[in-house]
C-alpha cells in the first residue's frame, strides 16, 4: 500500500493543499505556532487574505456596515482551528472542481463532503464532548481517497465505477485494490497522514463506513467520531431530500438522532441549523448542490457571498460594444482586464472584440485575484496607476500560485521608458503596451499572447498524456509487484512480503518507540487432512483459514502465509495484552467455523504463538529475535495440546 501511495503521489495528480494552504495547515498543527508566523504566511497570498478578512468581518457585522479589520485581529477572531478549516476548504475545493473522470461527479462530491463536515461539526458541538473542528476536518476529508483515484486515474477509475461488479462499497474497495494496488480508504488515510494529521484521526476518517468486525478495536473517542460521521451522512441525505422535521427521516436514522440529541424536537433544530450553515459554507467556498450549480452557470457572473453578509461583487464582460453580465463556466478560460476607469476600459473594446475573447473586468487588485482563482484566465491585461504599482502588485501576487503563473501578463503603462520597463520584468511581466494604444498594435500584441498561450496549452496537453502514460505504467508495475508478493492459493501476502513488511514495521517501531507484536500459528494436524482427504482438501482448508484472517483482523494488521500451513500476523501499535486478545479471537473463530471440503463440513483448530517488542520490562533486540520468540511460542502451544496460545520471551540472552 505504501508503495502504491508514493507512486500516486509522484504522479502529481493527487489532491493536496497547495503552497500557502499547506504552510498554514502545517503551522496550525504545531503547538508553538504563533500569530506572527500565521499572518506572515497569509499575507503572502492576497486572495486568501481577502477571503479571511471577509469571513472575520462577517462574524461581527450581521446587518451592520462592514469595517476594515487588521489581519491579526481577523486570525484571532476566527481561531487557528477554524482558520485551518477555511484554508483547507479554499485550497482543496478551488483546485479540484473540474470533472476529469466521466463517472465521478466532482460537484456532488464536494457538495456532500461539505454537508457532512458541517453536520459532523454541529453534532459534536451538541454532544458537548469537544473536538468540533476535528469532526469538520474528518467530515470534509473522509472521502478524499475516491477523489484522489478519480484525479490520478480518470479513465480507469471511471470504467471501474461503471462496472456491474460494483454492487456496494465493499465491492468497490476490492476492485480498487485489484486495479490500483490501493483502495480509497487506504488512500484517504495516507493523504491525511502525509498532510500531518494524527494517524488515529486519519484512520477514523478513512474507515468510518467500514463494516465493524470483532477485530476492530478503537478508543471511545474514535468510535464516537465514526458514529458522528455516519449520522452526518444521514443528515446530508435527509436535507438533500428536503427533510425539515423528524418525521421526514427514515425510522432508523430518526431513532439514532433522537438517542444522540436527546429528543425528536432537537432533530428539527439540527436540520435547520445544519442546512443554514451548509449553504453559508457552500457560498463561501463556491460549492453548491449540483442542481444549484447548473442554475448558477446560466446567471450573471459574480463572486457569491454568504447571505446577510457583504454584498456580492458583479463583474462585467466587454461584449458587443456594451458592458454586460457574461455566462461563463470555470472550464472556459477568459481574458481578465484590470482597469479602474470606465472610459479607459471602453477603449479596449475596439481591439479585444475582433480577437474573439470573453473578457472579465476587475477594478481592484483583490477583485482580479479572486476572479483568477475562480476562472483561471490565460491572458491578463493590467493597467495600474501612473507608477504601475497596482498592476505590478497583481503580477507578483499571481506568480505565487499555479493558475496565476500560467497566465500571460500584459502590463499597460503610460511610461514607455525602456530602462524603466526593463525593471518591471523583475515582477515576471510577459509583455507591455504603452498608452495610447493603437488598435493594430493592441491586436498584434494580443495575437502574440494568444499564440504563446496556445503553445503552453499544447505543452500542458502533452504533459497530461505523459502523466497518464506514467500512471498507467505504475498500475502495471504495481500489479506485477502485487503478484510477486502474493500467495497464489490464499491471496494473502507471501513470505517475501512478510519479511519486507516486518522490517518496515520494526524500523518504524524502534524509531518512534512504539509497540509491535507478532502472531505465528499453523493449522493443527494439517498433515492428516492431506493424508485422509487429499491435497485439494488441504488447499480448501488453507483458503478458508486465510479468509478468516482477512476478515477478523484489524485493518492495520497484516496477515501473511509463510509457507505450508504456517501464517504470520504483524500487528503494529499493539502491546502484549492486545495481541493476546487478537490471537485468542482468531483461535476461537477458526475453531467455530465450518469449512466445506468437497460438500462435507469439517472443523480445524490452530495453535498460536505471540510476542511483543516490549513485554515484562524487556525489549526485543531485533525483528529476527521477535519473530523467533513468536515461533518458539507456537511450538510450545503444539506440545501443550494444540488449539491454544503461548507467549514468547523477548529478553535477549545475558
């Protein structure tokens, strides 16, 4: 799984907070994070800073005129955790809204994820247990693995989603593993850990919908978080079906929410509150329901704001000689014009209209940045003040994020001094025009810019094809690697995989001073099964025992077939008491299972040995020593009568 994740990460197509978003995410996870560090990073992204100030103003200006809030006060007013939530939403949603996988609805994904996040946060607040921000993050990210697979392998994942074999979520998980070597739950967990979230929180977010088996052991807090996320899913589905009262809900969901909230009266309040907050967050992050998104694409182009807050800004397009609203989707790159003066803006019409460009106009640098984030214009024409300060400020800000770096930037100036213009290219200006602009000169410069943009698009397309080929190649390599590391009969990892996994688990445990335990066992009297019923019957028994191991172990454990009828289970973050409980559960489950052998039912037992890296005030000196201790313990179980568990000794000899 780890190799599959790094191959996907190397492809560059996995969702990830970019630039400033990642910096703030990492800073807010540090205990010694200070206000000065946060504000310094926020100021490096003017578009993000504008959004944060707008949110902070909305916290205290309900129905009042908005005033200017210092950035430091805004960050303190929002709080570090809420700031992290905002930045995480801004960074991820804005970069992954265009559907690249035909069978995966990106708009629906973010719509549901945001609703689940808001609902989980509300339920946690109502429970009084704390951790509301934690619940929000888990709700937003718990499906990020599916988005990752759809982004990294759009064609393959689209075909997989449309396969008739995908009858439920567990079937999807199985097919993802076979196709990509990693399923969406594992990818969600790996992404969250890679972004710096605690492993336990990442696992809870990734596996909250996984069927609970006897091998799943969680803390009370994580178990409550999983329940909260499942209830949040129910609330999202209910609100999408326009539910407003408790009686509108399915009986099972109503009963669960009544138990959680205390009464059915609270359910109506919960639906109303979550619905309102969901809309406000959706407006803030530019996420709406799929039906609403379709309506928005036929309306006037504008930047939407939460209801009751600062009035929305409407931007204009130069169209048919008249400035008017424009119908524009995120996938249609326009030309962006920064011009504060209406009369000057009108002079651009003469040579912009014949060029066939759809033009968005911004009057301020902040408006231009927000339009760039929303629509990713490929050409930007900027006219600032006499000294070009605003235009150069916009150019420097654009070059700090991906869509801004791709834009071809044309500076419009009144000062044509070559020496001065040369210094403007330090701000990464691509070309310039000197006022007054002759129509032919403007059109020629625009044609040159269009040609450069077209060439860039071709290069991007070729890079996309190359990345797609590399992704396909990585899938083939991963399947070959999986075949080499898998036992053909039981489909469990084989001895080679066991050795590599144990080595990695040991290195991780010693580096971070964590627990690590092993279970080794083999099937009792297995030779008699082969002698009496034949090797085919023995194969059926091996397959059945392997199936029990896969089903009943924790998701973090790894069960392997060492050879013959001998199995190894590697249990990270598990102490001696925990591994003894897991081993006893496996022993009892195997003994109680009827195994079909040529139409007849048979039962077998297993003898197990366990050992833990730290036990009885001693520490195992090496992975080999730990493995031998568990193996010796399994032999003790055999000699003591079989169908039992023994504990190995990990003390190094004196």
